[in-house]
C-alpha cells in the first residue's frame, strides 16, 4: 500500500496536472526557459510592428531557431511575423493558454533554440538599440569601440 505522501502526490497530479519547473519563467518565455531564448518581444511591440526588421534579421542569422507566438496578441498583429517565419521556413508554435497572459507588457513572441544558448541581451529594444531600422545600419559601420569612446570622454 503506498504511503500517504505518494497518494497525495498522485492525487495532486491528477487534479492540478504535473508540477511545472520554474512556472514564472515559463510564463514569461511562453513555455520555455530563459536560457534558450534569443529574442523577446512584448505584445505591444508586436502590435506596433516597429521591430519587424529585427525579428527577420534574428531568424536569418539563426536558421535552426524556432518561434513561439502568444495567441492573445491577435492575428492581425501576428500576420506579418507569421509570414516572415513562413518565408524563411522556420518552425513556429502559437500558444493561447490563459497561463501566458494577454496584457501589452506580456511576452508576444520568443525566438528560441532547442538547447541552452544563454544569450544577452534578449529584449528586442536592447538588441535594436531603440533606433529605427535605418539608423541601425549606420551605427554598425561606426569603427569606434568602447575603449576609444571612454578615452574620448575622459579626455585621454
């Protein structure tokens, strides 16, 4: 006869489902873990579409990555992102459980790897530098490094 702890555990699993490992982290990253995320966009950022070029660049740079979309975003906002994922033949999933939330600041999409990559930064605004796509191209040609900027600021 199983002991009381095993019976309680079995009943809890039957009623509530199996326990999740790091549920807050999985809620934030649409069912996956932070260590696998390459790019994170909020629902609000998806709806405005300002980071569409950053999303496309991330998928082109990593052909083996996948995308998870939050279905609470709405199909009108997801359509251009789904088209890019389809054109680039990337696997994607749409999750719509209440567990993931539908507020503007909740996650709208994540680009993920199958294994841990521990990439920093992951937020699209940090990767894009809060600049429009045309300004991003100009800054990539800037030859100054961190140390030359520091020397210049310190007057050295």
